């Protein structure tokens, strides 16, 4: 059986396990074309991957897809020319093409508007579409997609649900009540709304802390009593901050060029048994993982008063935090790398590919 070519820009550390699980089911080769990314955890070097990797230009990805060496081609929506190049290459090679879709709102910047007609055409003509979740599935179906399959976003649950390390280290807590934000400190991540909401809560600095883990231009706005900036953290230290926190907040807002596709911070924190406060512009909420009143609270994007009210509610009710956190841990358990690999394999099989192990 011929291998499957998977075209994307990069593989962040959180997705290494997903590709490892996929490679245990089918033979996969990655074509990575690099470029700009909004993923805050991506470093200068690609992590070690348990499958063959080629570093290519976006046009070279198309030539690979057309080479006849592969039994199917999968490509994401990133890159200005990689997607159409991979699609056309698969068509020239007469092999199935699977679109890996993450968008649930069309970017309205110049590049997004210019590329939209072609992307919409590919939605409707791909042999199958694999999506991040039901919010993306609904979006692509409304644009003509058929044969849609969901491959849920996941992190390493055994790691993120584990105890702090080293064993002697205490969970990182800066106040009796600790709210954690993890991500890029940029406008689209809702940092300004969060800082406004935090002031509106009226929490005393000696009793409550907002811990910001990340970096970005909104850092300068974070200088205020009760707000602690810790910069970017390695995974073990970040897990310690989750372990020392009472709630994780994901306040992302929609912009012309961005709507949070998912937010893997949600999965990480839920494995630690933390309730989530998220906006309705976060994919993990729109996609059904964060459920209002079940394992977290969902508020309107950009609504500082609603966000402040949610934080006060969890601050004032420790039993509610415990109930939501326990449900969070249970609900995220099925979001595994194996489940992602199963979803991708189903999409490939439905597209007409019969890769080894599929």
C-alpha cells in the first residue's frame, strides 16, 4: 500500500502524539512548509516526529502530491498556495483528497477574502473533510462539504493530568484564589477584556491573583495589583500552574482575521480537573467540550461584565468550582490522540483510500 501524504505548515509539540497515533494505523509522510503561525507554543525547531518528514515550499507540496508516490493526500487550510497545490496535485495523481478543516468563520482580511472562493470550492469537492469538531462540521457543510468526519482536538492526557514535577515541588499558587490565562498576549486572545473584567471583580490583590502565562504586545497592559506575569513556561512548569489554579479563563474574541479554532489550553486544564471560563468565540466551547454549567461557564465574547460575573461566581462558590472541575476531568477523557487518529482514518477510508491499517 502507498503511504498517505499529509501537508501542513508545522507540527506543534501538542500534536506529536496525534501523528504518532495516526502512524500506528497507517503509513504517513509529512510535508511541512513552515511560515507564519499563531500557535504560541511553537519553537524555532520542529519537535522529533515518529514518521518521515520532508521540509518543502508550498509549491513543492503540490508536486509531491502529484508524484504518484502516495495513495491519498491530506491538507489543511493554512498557507496561501499549499492547499490548492495539494488538491490539484492529488487530482493529477488521481488519488483521494481529504481536507483537514479548522475554520468555523471566514477570515475577512484581504488574503482571506481573496482566497475564499477557491477554498469554498475545495470544501465542496474534497473527497472527504476531517474537522476539529461539530462547530467546524456545521460551517463546512453550509459551504457544500460532504462526507464530513470529526477528529477531536487532543493533548497528552496522561501528562497534563499528572501530578506536579518534581515530586517535591509545590503547585504554583500566587494567591488563595488563582485564575490562570495561558496563551499569546494579543488582542484577539481577549486580553484587554480579561484585564477589564478582572478590575471589575473588585478582588483584593492579597486574596486573588490573575496569572498570565505567555508573551505578546498586550504585556504592557498587565501591570496592576493582583496581576502576575510569568512569561512563557515549559510544559512541566505550566502543569504546576494549572495544579495551583482554581480556574482557567479563555477570553478570546473574534476579529476580521481570527476566530479561535479550538484552544488546546482548555484540554490541558481540564485534564487537571479545572473549570473553564470561555467565551462563545472559543472553538472548544462552540465545539461542545466546554459546556456552560456542566464543566465551566461560557460568556459572550468581549463582554467584560459577563466575564467578571463568571469569575466572581467561581470565586464565591468553591463547591461549584469542585463540581465543574470534576466534570471537566471526566468530559475531556475521550479527547485523545487515538480518537483524533481514528477520525482521520475514517475520513481517509470514506474518501476511497485504503491505506494499510485503515
